[in-house]
């Protein structure tokens, strides 16, 4: 997505001129720290009893694009999906959610009323086509109109779905990157943490999608803010379940350089004297705080999947199209970027954690699922 956003800047000024001087609607592409999360309700509420062992899922669904060669994040050159294709992908995602049957879902890269995904409100779609009853949503990338390549209206963000009623949803702004020009920053993502209360479970749910490509210390700032939010909940004596796409490797990871996995046909990296030496976002040794940036989370809280298991290829959650479709071989899953944590004293029910790698055809990330152990209050 980052490459795409950089590319649209070439025509963005033209589009901005057209909107400001010829359009009737104001141009909306950034949010203040006070922007509110949006609340949702399913069209068919299904009564549910309070469980001591709710199942939790985190999944970056890639705006229902599945393996679509999207311009910018998969070496593709396409932008707009046909609506029937998006609907088919979303239907498959809804079917898998029904099969797994989670009680709480933390989603990243969800579109609402975006042209590229057929103007579908994907939060409402999933609520109406699964057994989830309630939802909340916080925008990450929002514009009334982007002129380049016909992308048009865009609204993408984080969402939390639940069988239990949600309240007090809060969108917590994360710091913007400092390694970009003012123009690029103007059109770039406004990443956030989405926090909500599940009163029936006496539990907070916290969802994050951290930066992927920043070359400054923005990723560390995002993780630090995430830790601060969880610490505030924990120090107040409250309980939480949390997760998301942290775009960071787990402690003890043995591979930090993914340039060769991620490069597109015709790209070349690791050539002395050629800049950039590494592909943007593919060399984790470049990021301040890496490779142990997540260690404080593992020290303070209980992960659904432990550090040793996290580095097992069977728990890798990222499957970029470049790793398999372009380079071939057994590289469909190449790294772990998606996580679940809790501060519950009993943590997770043993043996319930799963990384659903067979779902790689529905996104470039696979869901992580585990069951909370809430017997002790």
C-alpha cells in the first residue's frame, strides 16, 4: 500500500485542485485526535450467553481483495476490484468466520464504502452474514476522492466485532511518520489503536495495526503507545484481550531480511553501491527497536502463542504474493506479524491456539485464533 500512496502523489495535486475548485464537497483525508469510532449493530441480533472461554480472533482481511494483484502491495498493477469479486471474497471470509465461530474478532484493513471494494460497508456485511452482533470501526485511510488511477473514494480502517454488546469505543491516534515529505504525509495513513469495552465479559478489547514501512522510529513509537494503552488498562486493575497486525517479528526471530522474498520481478537489492540497498519495509534490522521490539509485551502479558512456537513456520501469518506466486517454491508463509495477548491471570486455554494458514488465499495475512481462560475473575 505504501508504494501505491507514493505513486498517487504524482496526480494527487491535480485531483486536489479539481476537488477544491470545482467540487461541491470538502476534501476529507485526515482526522484529529478527537475523531470518534463508529458503532455498528447487526441487522439480526442473536442472543448469546456469557462464556468463561470466549474465542478470540485477529485477522488482517486485506479489504476483501484476497490475492488480487493490488497496485502497490503485491507487485500488481490493478486498483479497482469488480464488485462481484469483492462480494465473493467477503462471502468466503464470512463463511470461515462462521466455521471458526469466534466470540471477539479484531480486524485490520477493512473497507467501508470504498470504490476499490465495490462501495460495500464490510463491517456491516460481516455482522449481517455471521453470528457477530456488534461492531466498531476506526478509520486509518480516508479520502472523499483520490484522482490517481480511478481509485476514487477510500475509507479503510480497523474494526472489532463481537457477539457481546460493545460500548465506549475509542479511536486512539498513533504518531505520523517523520520520514516523509509534508505532501506525502498529507495523503498518508492515520494509523490508530481501537479500544472498546465488553461489559458483559468485564473485558476491554484493543486492536492495533502498526506501521509497516517507516524508516524512522515511528514503528517503535506505535508499539510504545500500544504498550502504554495496555499498561493503563492493566494498572487500573482491568482485564483486556488485545491483538492485531503489529508488523514486527517476534522475539528470537532468526531471519530479519526479507528483501529477496518481497522483491518484484525486475527489482534488485543487496547490490553494493546501489540505493536503496534494502527494499522498503523488508529489512527489519533497519527499524529502531527491532528485532526485540515486542519483548516488553511478552514480558508483561501472556501471548496466545509463545516465543518458541512463534518462530515455528507453522505459525507464520504473512503470505505476500511475491513469496509464492512470483518466486515459487515453499515460501507461501514467510514471517509472523500478527499476535494476540491478554493480562488474564489464567491466560489462554492450553492447546486452543491456531494459525489458519490454509486461508492464505483470502488475504496476505492469516488469522490467529485462541480461547481465553476467564475462569478466574
